[in-house]
C-alpha cells in the first residue's frame, strides 16, 4: 500500500471512528467479535448468547443478570446496512425444534441486541442501555491479515516449504506434481491460472480434511469464497520460485503476483478496515478436543494458528485517541468448545490445555495492556453426566443422543437412541498431550444431537442448557454493566 493510500485509509478510518464515538454519547454500544476456526461452534455460540439475553435467563456467573439488573434485551435493527443479518431465528429453530446443529456460516454477519439495565454503582445510577453489536465471521479470515505484510514471492516460498513437511508431503503430492509442470517465467496464461488455482485449492481442501483439521494456510477465502467464487482475485496460487528469482513483466509469475495483490486490496484490506479494526471485544472459539484426539501434530498446528490469530489483533487499552486512530480490542477470550463431550472432572484440564496452547501469545498480549482469558464451555449442552460399568470399574461418562451414522467402535447410532459413552480422560498436565499421552483416535467424541427441551403447561419451551456461557459473558461484557 502506498504512503498516500495508507494515509487516506487511516484518515477514513479515523473519520468513521469519530462518527461512531459521537454516536456513543447518544447510544452507548459495544462491538463483540465472534470467530473461530472451522467446526468450532461460532454459529451455536452466537445463537445461544442471543437466546439467553432475550429470554431473560438468570445467568449465575454473569453478575448483572444474576443480580437482576438486566431489565430487558431485545433484537434491534443492525447499524451496518451492508452486512448480512445473522439469521438468529432460523438457527434457533434448528436447535430447538428440529434438534439439529445449524449450518456453519462462511461469511460475515451481524446482529444488534439492545440491552436495558440498571447501573449498580458510581456517580451515575439508574436506568441505562447498551447496544451490543455481535459480529460473526470465519476465523480463517483472520489468518489472511498476515498477507498484508507479505509479498508474493515470500508467501510462495513459505507456503511451498510448509507443504513439503513430512506430515503434509503426501497430501500435497498432487499439487507438487502440478507445480513441476509450471514455468513461472513462461507467458501469462488464463487457462493455466485456473488450473493452478484449482490444484492449490484441492490441496487446501485435503489439508482441512486431514489430521491437522485447522488448516492455517491462507488465503482463507479459497475454501469459503462466497460471492467471490470464480473471480480473478481468487484465481491465483503460490509458485515454486527459485531463491532470488526475478519476476519478469508479462510472465505467469507476474500474473499470479498481480492476483495476489488484488486479493489483498479487494478482500483482505476491506475486511480489516470496515470490520476487524472496529471490534471492541473478541471471543475466539477453539475445538481443542478434536485437536487432542488427532495427536501432537494437530495440536502444534492449532497452537501456531492461535498465535497467528492473536497477532492479528490490535490489542491494548483504549484511549479516546486510540479509538479514533488505532482502535484496539481490549479483551480477548479463548474458549474451548464442546465441554459437554467430557465429564466435568476434566473441564479444568481442558482449560489448562487451552491456556498452554495460547500461553506464548497471551504473554505478548498482556504486555500491551489487554486482558486475555480462557474458558472451557458448551454454548448448548447436548449431554448429561452419568456412570457406566466396565468390568469391576465404574467410569465417568456422558449420555446423549448421537447423530444418525455416528460410530463408536463397532456401534453405529440411529439418531434417536440415547447412549452413555465413556469419552476417555485427559492427562493431568497440559504438556503431556504434546508428548503423545493421548494416542490419536483413542478418545470417543461422537457428534450428539441438540437436547430435547421441556415444554411447560403454558406451552413455553425451556431454555437451552449450557456450560459456562455465563462466565464467558461476564469476562466479555461484565464491566460495561457495572
């Protein structure tokens, strides 16, 4: 980005921030970012959060709720006309009536909840309100922010070298074979560009489906293109360039470089400018259990991904000037999801493993003045706890209805029958999971259906059960209701 363009971008952002700051005097608001890598439960978290706020659930660890100071919360018109609305009603119906998990979203969406509450203390007492803007977006888009400071040659080298790692070489084999047929110095060729892009996307798809699961290789939009599918900005790929190889004008490498820069200009920078840098608080949802069960390689990949995620944030204490010229997220919460898949006696161990994964990034972040927390939660609890007998041993288990087709050992479930399952136990120390203490595939985590909610005499459906959703809300929002 040129100096003039960069200055104009910052000026535009400052003007937008000044407009929003003036609006805070009329209607205080807070933008909560909800993100996570694939299959981490973003949609379920946002749906459950809105469900409990608007239903008036008494949430024990969310102090404003437990103290009865939240008078009313209701859905309101969202402030950003250009952002799709989060389809809350559709997702809630899927969870409560159809008892199926809602479809994951592959684009940014937003929802505003107006919350009326009573101030607890301070020189200003009495009724107040807060507009909570929930911005839901794929975590893979965060990883794209690292591209802003990278050139095409640098990105190509890093991506190709990473694909040659022992644990990735087999998956990348077909793509490597294709790269051998490409001459970067040859003429620009649209047909070849399409083939190169498709070969690279096939590799990324296989990487996502493999043991690593989290797949940290950008561009994130390649696997979730939305309305950009087929556009030139998404029709490029890294090349196997020799060290120091110059990119000649008119060459195939020059075409790929131009598309790479177009992706940054038309996809990554607008996301950063219009959405990401405006976030006040952030929750990052993480499927730690899946990574543990996949083994040390997947955990190492997840650790690297979480480090990249936290590096993407502008983090620190906000002042008036920082809100105008360099807005920051002053609280970030990492949440290990699907805590209902294990017995509560393992919840602290799950939290400890997550803290271990983000420890390197947390030290750097807290030095900037921000607060970073961790929690093990289940946005919607799909199981109950029980015990089962195995020989003379009594095992702590969870019981729920596995989805149709789920398998544990030789048993395949029909989607209607409840089953009690011993998921296995997490090691006592977080370090042990990196040392192979949990053999890959040894844990039992079938996908359970959402719970069947009770209906009272008046025909009102019960509220969605959860694990520690209230703690997450207290960390993210509690101070704004003090």
